[in-house]
C-alpha cells in the first residue's frame, strides 16, 4: 500500500488538513513511517491544523504512536492540532498514548541528609526491637502452651533439628576452633618469647577459649550456618503459603515450626561449645609443642593450674542464651519474608547480621556481669 493512500495533506494558506486513510497498524509500519516523516517536515509553517481520521478503518498502538508524533510536529511550533473523525473505540488508546507521552520524567532523588538518614535508621532499629520483643512474647506463649499439652510437642522434629544444627556441625566447628586455638597459641608464644614468658601462653589460651572465645566463635558460626538456614526454611514456607495453610488448619506456626527449632538449638549449642573449646585447647597445645617447645604434659599441668571450674562455667552459662538469640532472630526474620526471592535474600542477610551483633552485645553484657560478681 502506497503511503499516499494512508496519509493525505491539503494546504490552504495557513490552514492545513491532514486526512488519514486505511489501516494505521503495524502491518503498514514502513508506509506510515515514511508518510508521517514526509508530511511532518513539509508543513511546519501551518498555523491551523486539522487531522481527520474518519476514513481510518483500523488502528493499533503503532498507529496511535505515529498520530501522537504527528501532533507533536505542530505542537512544538505552538499550534494545537484538532483531531476529528476518530472512531470512539480508539479514544482510550489515543488518550493513553497522549498521557504517556506527556508524563514528566521522575524527579531526581534528593540527597538524604546525614541527620535524616540517622533518624530513619533509629526508627528502623526501634521497629526491629519492638518486633523482636513481640516475637519473644509469642514464642514464650507458645512454649507455655506446649508445656501444658506435652502430647502436642513435635519431638521428632526437635530430634531432626538437633541432628542438623548439632551433629552435622561438629566437623566444621572442630576444624575452625582447632585453627583458632593454633593461631592464639602461635601469636602468644611469638610475643611472650620476648619477655621469656612462653609458658604463660597456656594461661592465655585456657582462659580466652573457655571463658570467651570458645562460645563466641561457635555462636558466630552457628548464626551463619543454622540461623540463616532457619530464615531460609521458614521464608520459603512463607513464600509457598505453607505457614498460612497451617493457620487455616488450626495450628500455631510458632508452636509447630519455631519451638522445636529453638529447643534443638538451645540443646545443641552448649554441646558444640564444649566440643569447640576442647578442640581449641588441643590446637593450642599442638602449636605450643611444635612451635614453642612446651611438652604436652607440661601444657596440661600448667592448664590445670591456670583455669578453674568457674572459667568453664562462665562459657557454658552463656551458650543457651546465645542459642536462644540465634534461634529467635533466625525464625523471626524467616516469618517476615515477603513473596519475592529478593525479600528472602534480604531477610536471610539481616538474620545473620542481627544475630551476630546481638551475640557480641550479649557476650559483652555477660562479661561485665561476671566481672561485677568476681566470677
């Protein structure tokens, strides 16, 4: 179809009449494009423009786009073309194309000031703290309901979680804590040797591992390993609406999903802390033997003199609290996941970061508490 059959122009002085014919569809895209380009460049001096579309039988989005382009040719010259004869069924299409074309660009994002950003972060921290307190209350209520109805407790689920977060974590816990003990011993010997006090590295390793680093390193590793797994599992269940299905069936998701995981973590983390502490001491003893020349019997004898049962108790007392923090934060973030993969990733990251932060804060609070009671 020739482009002259699609678009015809009649000029009478300053008055211009543009007549459309045939089908303004993508099927005749090339002809329409040529016709619009030719006519829009040839009659820019017109002061009164009328676009007659009464003879246009069909129009699609491409035709509407070219009509809008044709109108803008004279609008830029200060002339508002008049469109007549348009089939009413294409009115919405033309209006939408006109609206889209005139929509202003999005405003540039204003730079957020330092105080405003700080204020927003403080609000977010407050909201997170409130959500955490609400979730702790919900977990305690669910735990009390489980205690009042022992038959409703998911014992099999708890045993499965102990296997996953406890026994399967032993190899990596042993390896990492062994290496940490080696590093502590090597650095201690390297620096104490200047003062001829190599033997005191045993005191340092023993106290640090049993009192602080053993439980802290294990808790951080479990937050990254099991806390993130809790968030991902519960978040995936939220995305698949399995949590909503539990509520529809009359089950409390916290009682079914959170309580067994939390109890399993509270049981497993102290055991992992004990194993990790022993592994770190073994690593320290190995390095002290081969690097510092401290024989194993000397290391063990000095270790018995340097540490007391209280040092071991301090580390073990912290472990259940660390486990509760990791479990609560991981499950809470999992149940806050939205319906997208992006939300799952964000909450999994937030779970690990918040759990590690709270573990370190609580460890510091415990350190001050035990120091105040001379323990």
